C-alpha cells in the first residue's frame, strides 16, 4: 500500500494536503499505517519469493512487462474496471449495452477499455462479455479456479495483468493455456530492490503504487501505464448489506453470491465488522432526482443506509480517497465512482453524530476529481466530452479539453 502520502506523518500530510484534514482523521491514518505495516510484515518474504521464482522460470521473457507495450494504449479511452460488489447487479445491463456497442469497433475507434477483477472473470465470460484484460493482485492461490478452470476458447485474447508477486502456480497455468501476461511490480518494500537485483532493470519503469486491493491497483495501473485520464469503477462497494444472519451476509457479499474464495483464503470478512468507528457507517444508494434542489443539483437523490464493513475494506476506501484528493491539483484525471452502492466516497464529519443526517456528505463536494455517477450518466458525460474535443480540434477552438483528453 505504499504511496507518497503514506510515508508522510499526519502533521506533515495536513500541512501539504490541507484538503485532507477532516476527510481522514488521525485515528484513521494510524489505522491505515498499522494495517500497512502488518501486511508488509506478513507478506514481504512471500512476495519476494514469488517475484524471484516467476522471473527465474522465464515468465518475463515469454511475456512482457506492462511498461513494454501498454504505455498509453487507453489514451482518450475510459478505463472501466469491473469489481464484484453487490451493487454491480444494479447496472450490469448498462455495462452490457456499453460493451456491445463499443467492443465491435476497431481499437483506434473504441471509447472504452474493459478490465475485470479476477472474481468477475468467469461470470463475465459466461455472459459472453469478454474483457480486454483481467487483473490479479493476490499472492495466494485462491484465484486459480477463477482464472484457469473452464475458461472458454473465445477468451483466448484476454491478457492477464499480474504482479510479479502473484502465485507462480496460477501464472504458470495461465501461461500453459496459451494466454498472454503483462507484468508489473508494486512499490511495496523489497520488491523494487529484488527486481533490480535479479534483472538489472530500473524498477521505477515497471512499478506502480499498491493500494491494497484489486480495484485500487487498477487505478494505479491506469494512471501509470495505460495513461487514461478517465477511470470508471463499478461494483466497488467495500461493504455488504446489514444482516444478522452470517450465511446471508456471505451470500450477499458478492454480486454472484460466490463467497468460496474468501473461505478458501481464510478471509471470512463477512464474519467481522470494524468495531468502534465504523459501527453504523452508511452506504449510498442513488436514484434519479424528480425535483431539483440546491443539494442535489438536479442529478440524484442520495439515500444513505447502514451497512457492514471491515477494517480491511476501510483501508482500501481510505487509501483511494486520500490519494485522489492529494493528487487532484497535481494530475489531470477523473475518477468516476459508478458503483451506485457501498461506502466508497461516502464521508462523515469527524466527531459528529452518525445519526445526524447532516454529518454525512459525498467526496464530490470537496474533490473536483471524484465524481459519483450512475454508469449511464458517466458514459454519456465522457462521450460528450470526446465529441466536444473532436469538434474543437476540427474547428481550431481552444479550451476543448473535455475530461483531460488529448489530441
């Protein structure tokens, strides 16, 4: 989970990024740092072992690093990452329409690039939705079945984006099945040094910030390598419905109700909740506004309802929100949260009563790069910007930058 702002102390962070004060508290920052230290302490040795084994087995010779041939391939395209959260079911039909319209175009004419989480790979393929890439972050073998069992022939062109710290067993089987891999390394302590030692290559060329989970890694890769200034994310709930029954919680954790990977990885997150600060945290649900008010700007009505989450999911949420806010003036990008559910981007004023509806707000209100949208609205907004950019270039009109798109 290494990044520039995580290496800063809380006081220095507030000094360098005053916009984060009140967005992330000292307690949450300490929790984030402690989680990072625990993760590194537990996995550092395993990650290095996997990195060395994957390189020595020749996988990086038979395939390539992302930096070798993926730089800029999604320029002027929206990078669409597909997570497995329960809210995905609210907009799968819109995702399908976008895919059906866009995937038949020649690459140079396409408007979107589709990247699946490992969990969603087979469910998407069953519906004949063939992503351009599937992303693997986890170092364990729990994704072996998700990625390599009963994969249809028509998925042969899907490339795997994988960290060199990932399971050699999974990568070897994917390789033997004849599909391409594009590798990256993370900035976690030890990996850049290990990569340089074995290959002699500059690790910064192939390294991206690690945000802890697959969705945050997708954003890092889209910014560092794919060079997309527009990022869409669906199914990134980072929470699950409030329910007293454990089995129902497990069943509702993912949109496809398949909780087996969590149990196989001994990460039964549905059993636990982050006690204390997150009891009573709210998840959002969007609906089209019927009445225009100063609060909703005529776009959405936002309903906030109690949900369950965990310390691990909270770390993922806090990391992406902090990094997006901290970079909003330094980089030109737009992060579209199209999950239509969950806790990502749902903020609470530090010290206020959770029961007070006025103590809750969306990150959009203080971060110009974060946009909470229904997927259909995000797609329309993006396509209009592309059209305006094209018209501006053809007519030599300045200021037609749209969403940070490039000529």
